[in-house]
C-alpha cells in the first residue's frame, strides 16, 4: 500500500519491492530511472535485457569499475531539491549540457581537408566581386585585360624577331622591329649563336682643365672601365650604369665611325655627344675639376688586349695592348655638370 501526499511525493513507509528494484512511481519521485528501460506501454524491461550503456548494468561506470549483473544502476543525476520539477536527463551524459552541440572528434578533424571551411568562400569571392560590378565596369575591365595581353604578345614577338637569326619576316619588318626594340629593349646577344668577347676593352680619358687664374693643365689617362670594374667586383646587385653605360656608349661610337674616327651615317654626331657627356660627368664626379676650374677639352681612347687562351689550347695570340685614340673634344657650357640644367 502507498499513501499519496500533497505534491505527488512518495508516502512515508512505502513498501519496498522484494527484488530491490524501485517501482516506476518511486523512480519518478527520486529523479532516477528504473533498472529496466521503459517499454511501449510503460512496462519495465528485465534486467538481463538492458543495453550496455555507460551508467547501466554490465557497463563501466564513472569511476571505471563494472557493476555485477543484477545490481541496481546508479542514478545519473542527483535528485532535484524538494519542490523543483525533475529534469529529463535521459540520453545525456554526465556533465554535458542539454541541447549542446556535439564536440568535433579527432577523426572528424583529420577527415576534413585543410581549409575546407574557407574553400567555397575564397573560390566564389572573385566571381562575386566581379558580378557586383556594373556592366560598364565589367566591359572596361575586360578591355584593359585584352589590351595588356595584346601588348605582351606583341612585345614578346618583337624581341624574338630581334634576337632570332635573319629571316623573311625580320627583313621585311626590320624598321618596325628596330623602332620597337631600341633603345629601351635592346638585346646585344644572339639567341642561337652566342659569341663571347675574346678581348678586354678599357675606355680611358684625359682632360685639359682651365684653372681659375686662366692657366691650363692636362691630367693623365684615367681608366674609367677599371673604376666600373672595381664598383662591380664583390657587389651582389651592381647597377646598370656600372655594368653597361660606358661599354654601350663605346660600342655605339665604334658602330657609327670608321677606323679613322670619321662619322658614318646620321647617328655619328649623336654617338660623339653621348660619349663625351658620360666622360665629362665621370671626371667631374671624380674630383678632377678643382674649385674654380672648368673642363676645357677631353680626349678618349680605348685600350684593347686579347684574352689569354687557356693552357690546353694551341692557339697563339698577342697579349700586347692596342690603342685607339680619338681627337680632342671641346667641352661646351651645355655639357658642364653632365649637361643637366
């Protein structure tokens, strides 16, 4: 017999069941669960048919010990205080809040590819930004891309025809190719038959300096190529000026003058002015012109020496230097300080 009091609690002096398992009413009053899982009609399954779940019969409990079969299961949660409604904690492990998201396991993290969460966003972002542009902006962007691609194709083709061996196309369009390549994109090497230099050419200069009192003095020969070589030696990032300016100026001069230093063609005067301005600028920076003095004239020469052949070669060449001396050039006022105004 059970006496039911106010509030639906269990009556004092309730008769325990002989098998030691609380009845369904007693389990509901204490906030626990019966030993057997509730069936469809509220019946209790036998103890031997319970599934092996944590906290149930035949499964390890929280302290790691196994309960013997037939023992009463431990209550998952402590009974709520008197007057509070019992909480349904069925199917939730101890310490896990209700409706909490399941934590990601190590296997799930390993199975997911790196960056998968951001792959779709990063892939669709450029398309979304492009689609957000107006039709006029999209047309303008496409036109810019097309123009840049066309310029790149034309430039690569022009440079290829410039360095390739002479052929029908390069001969027919030689003027257009030269106008495109010179002077910014000049190439001084051959694509299929490189011919390394076998001579050491040094450009040297001397100057006639007018002092402040009206007197003149002539300097000795100064090796400008040797100065560039010292600046390049040991320098991981030498400048284009140190490597090519003086050398290309001398090549420009020799290509537009004959062996008697007479100009050939319309570019001869330009090559003379270019070379003269370079040597005047080098002399002024080198401190040749003292305070109060000016450069009156300069003279340039080249010193050419054949490169010594290797020891295993039977080739015999002379290592005596040869000189090519140019006439004196008068320095105009426009060329003082490198011609910079």
